[in-house]
C-alpha cells in the first residue's frame, strides 16, 4: 500500500566555505514510517536534517512539508508545524522532574498566569499514558534509566505537537535491550501516524527497524532502499563507497601466562569485592549495565572511582591508584565513553588535545616550558597512524567528524605509551569505516604486548575482537570465559541470570 509523502527535499545544496556539505539533494519521506539516514561522519546527514528542521538554511533548493513550502520558515515556525529534532545528547534538565521536562516552554497556567502545577502533572500523566511511558511524573529525570530519558525527550516533542520527529543517534550508550525497548516505543508511535527520521551508525538496528534507508555520501544522496532489501555487508559497502573488511580477532593467538594486571578482592562504589586478571597482550571484553560493576571497575583502575578495599597489582607489584595521575604512572590509560564531555576540548586544536596527556612528561622541556615542536611532531605522527582526516593538526577538535574526534581521544592516550588501555564504548557514534580502523589499530597494538579492557554494549562488535569476556551484574562478576563459540544471546543470558559462571 502506497503511503502519502509528508516531506520532500528538492535540489538542496549547502556549502561551508570550500566544503560541499549537500549537493543537489533530493529526498522524500512517507508519512507514518521510520526512514533511516546512514553515512560516514561528515557525509552530510546532520546538514540535511538541520536544513529540514530549520536550524540552518540551504543555499539553494526547497523543503516541502505536508504540502507546504517551509524553506523560508524559521526553526520555531517549523516546530509549530510539527517538525522536531531530538538531538544525540538527550536535551533534558536532569534536576527537573518528568512533568517539568515534558512541559518545558508549554507550561499549564491558571487564570492569574501562574504555573498550574497540578494541571501540569495531570497533562503529563495523560500524554505519558497515551504514548506508553510508565514512570512517576514527579520523579527527577536524573534518576530515570537512559532509555526512559530518551523517551521523555521524544514525548516532549510529541507533546508540543510533533508529528515528524528526527532522532539523531538515539541509542548511543543504550544496551541492546534498551534499544529494543526504545524502538518498540517508536514503532507504536509510527503506527499512530507519527513519522521518524533515524540517524544511526548501528547497521544492525538500521536494518531491523527501518521502512526505508537513504545513504548520504560526500554530500550526495546515493541510494534510497527499502529496509528489507539490504544486508549488513551491502549497506556497509554503499556507505563507505568501497568494500569494508570487518576486523576479527586471531583465534589462534597464544595467551600469555603472566598477568599484566591483577585485582584481588577490590571494591568500590557499585563494585562488590571482585578478583580478576588481565594478561599481557590480551583484549578482555567487559559487559554489564550501568551500576553492574563493569564501568565501575574501569573507572576505579583509572583513579576516578575510589578503591574502598582490596589490592591492585601491576606485573605482580602492588600499586596505589588514588587519582588519574597515579594510573598514568603505572601505564594505565582510559578512553571515556563520552568524548564530548570527557575526551576532547573542542575549542582547542588537535595537537594541543593530543598533548594534554603528556604535558608533564614528554612535552616538558627546560625550566618547565612546553616543547611545542615535539607536541606538533607527536600530533603529526598520530594523525598519520590513526588516519585522522584533517587539513592541519592546528584545526580545532570540534571541527572534526565524530569518528575523527574519537581518533584524537585515542591518540591522546596512546601518546602516553600505555601498558593497559581501557576503552569505554570506543566506537559509539562513529561510522563503520572509522570503527574498523580503530578496532584494527587496537588489534595491532596488542600484538606489541599492550593489554586492553574493552567495555561495550555492542556484543557483536565485542565478540569479533575480544579474546576473553567478563560479565558483571549487581556489582559482581557473573561470567568469565574464553571467547569460544560465544554469541550475543549467550552473553545476555549469563548477564541476566545473575549466577556466576565459572571461567573456562
């Protein structure tokens, strides 16, 4: 059955200086569908949806929404028609409650013009019941699960009259179960006639949830395909414009007999007394929900989560890690899961970002001055090794695509020559080509003896790269095994069972 077109973009062109972000783009979306936009970072996806939403104006071309030319309308005017952009980073006010977040800018008022708090909560409860979110309207959004925070974001858009919702990387940092939960919610809204554009780098979820898929490459719309007409490999080739070989672990790699790192009954916030080891040259995958102990042991090893008990040994020697500087001294480096908040300083150049981790080490010259020549040399080597796409190491970090920003974060820690590299969701929000380049680099580094803890909720990716998997639940290890014939389903079953599985 043919659906009605709700949005059409005709011959949209947009340039930023010498960069052609969009080139004569033609794009159409049908009402009540989930239409996915895929492409590498910097391909033009964000520019296209910003043109649709009215955040930026195209140099040429028109946008037709619900039969009306909205090209000359502002962001606010397009919002009043029902076009809403839900950004990658949940735009919530954490310390306000659910009703306050949903009603933001659309407060219920009494006859005196004052906020009618009772009516506001009643309206919030009504709209939440309508859209299927069962949480207390008076609960602080800070205390909601990540998936419920995303739902609050979407419901706020719907509450304000949204009928065309753009979801930019909505599943970043969500577990596979939370992703399923969120998309079940989105599907229910689509069945009611709400239209969604979905931007995501997770090709598996794109293939699973999309009615149509549009690929953007170098500012051009390359294809517009039905969701069931693709495979992962086919879509990856279309996105990259070339064959992309998925990196996999070497199953015959010999395992070292001596551990680089050993934890003996260590405990910390959300981590009960736990013992585990990481061997030299090994990639260990850590799995667990927030608060399960998986991320907590990682931040503890880097001095961000205070050790409350137990012992940490590096190459058999007890170490005292109280802060990040202590961890660096022992060769332990950490790549955080949120590169924007904790990984890069966007307004600083690439070379200065990379140099931040070695200011007191390699870059310190006589009289405590910085060796700027060495900083630029290290940055240039990093750009070449990690294939960071930039015109200059002096380019600002926030001018780079997400994948290249993540490479800068990785370059910053690699400049410290770590013995243990802790990677917390290292490929979140980056395109498939950059992802495989990063995974390939990690694999190569372990051949030289570096050890890696790889924390991620992307279990397909994890099982391609990890030599061993450690599963956490409720502050304890509930599974620890070699990566032999493991599947995502096996990992989920062990994680949720909450009964310890002995290491093989």
